[in-house]
C-alpha cells in the first residue's frame, strides 16, 4: 500500500471517529442510549520573560474535546474521546494564532461496569497518579503531566471494595503498552505515528507493562476526602537500558469552611526509578495545590517540585509555581486568568495566560 493511500486511510478513520463522536442523537431512556459532550477551550499563553530566550513566544490556541458514550445495557458501554488542538510548541519569538491544529483519538474503549466488578479494554489512560488531572489552577498540572500515562492500549479491571457511609473504595489493575496503532497518528496537522522501533519506555507492543492502584472517594474525614495509591512498571523499549518503576500517593479533599466557601487542597508525591528507561536516572515529584471556590468564583495556588537524580552528578531541582483566578457563569461559560513562574535547568521563565471554556452536552 502506498504512503499517500495509507495517509488517506488514517485521515478518513480519524475524521469518521470525530463525526461519530460529535453527531447529536436524541436522548433515550431505553437501551441502547447515546450521550456525550463537546468541551471547548480557547487559551492564550504569553511567555513574556525568560532567561532562555528560545522560550519567548505567544500562543493562542483552541482545545476541543468531543466525547461520547454508547450505552448498550446498564453494564456494557463504549466510550470515545477525541482531541483537536495545536500540535507541537511554538517557535522562538513566534506569535502562533490557531495554527498547527491536529485531530487525534485519545480514548476509545469498551467497558463493563457491574456492581462489584468492572473492566475496560481499548485505548485509554493507564491510571497512574492524579496530579496531572486534579491539581488546581490554570497551570497547576504542568509538571505533573510528565507522568501522565495516556494513549495506552490495555486491558484493565476494577474491583469495588466498599461503597457506603465510609466512602467509596476500589482497586484497579491492568496491563498495557504505548499505542502504536493507526490511532497514534493525527489528522489535519500530523504529529507523526508511534512505532515500536521508536523505542522508549512502555513501547513494547506486548502486555509486559503493569499497574495496580487503590482509589477512594467521599471518605468522611475533614470534609469529603479522597486518596490514590498506585505502583506501575513499564518495560524497556528499544534503546532503553532498564525497566521503569513508579510509585504515586495522593490525598485530596473538599472542606466547607463556611459562608459558601469551599477549600479543595491536594497533595501528591511521585517517585520514578530508572526514569525514561535510563538506569542511572530517578525522578521525584511533589505536587501541592489548593483552591477556594465561592459563588462561581475560584482562586487557586499550586506549587510543584521536581528533582532529577543522576549517578555521579548533581541533582537537578526544578520548581513550578502558579496563581490563577476565575469565574463560572450560570449559563456554562468559564473565564480563568493565571500567572506562572518556572525554574528549570537554572533558567527562570514567566508566563501569563487567559482561558475561556464552554461545554455543550448532547
């Protein structure tokens, strides 16, 4: 098959997935049932000051995420989630406005959800850590996204341990590998596909990567408290020198402090041994964030420390701090503004940004 023909097939497949996800279907109470949403964000990031001049730029970009669930029965369903966003980073001094837009499928899986047992199979996130998703603020997740394990082909199971007045507790485990299928490519602006020969951790095309996690929510302790603990092993791919082992532990809660003000703190620690498949390198993360919410308003602070430890070399100590505030209108529109400062490899970089978000359910 010629390369142009194969590219057209990949583009057609991704476009068909998007159209399927975005097509409105009347809501039904009977099965099968189809529902979903389209989350739309427009964000502008202006990096106005940096000791590394290559990072100075302005980036105005959209993030559009259509997602949908097809519920076959009360227990069986299929879920799809696509992303439309700018691919790659802007160049030095570039003013990028709605450019380099690509479309790709981030999740596509079948799920069984029973009273006690559940299972998922397909393309999805492996479920390691929560800081990359739950840390507060416009930029609170930046460093934590280093250890996000999205776009994995996997088989996962869930066992509900307890669900009652003492909270909801469940165990999660599975096996996976980095996506090297046609879905690793993007349409419109190509990001390149992923192949086994590209190497890297977890890129094995075999189920020799594993995760086990315990999650809890709504524990009646200092408000409604949740927790996460996970252990993950990712096997060395082509070019890697060692398997990577990671441990994450997190706790978060919602505390009503009176007068309609809710405080939501989060603390997560992560240690990665043989980071990236490099035998002589380990990484540690500490994520601390908190948000105050009141009548649609929010104020968030987040600080993340990242330490890279290497044999026979000094540690690299990077820090990330952000402050942001915003307002969510009753009709669904939210506006957030934020500022962050990043100290990385002895270079300090400052960015200011604004984001507007709106979600269309269907």
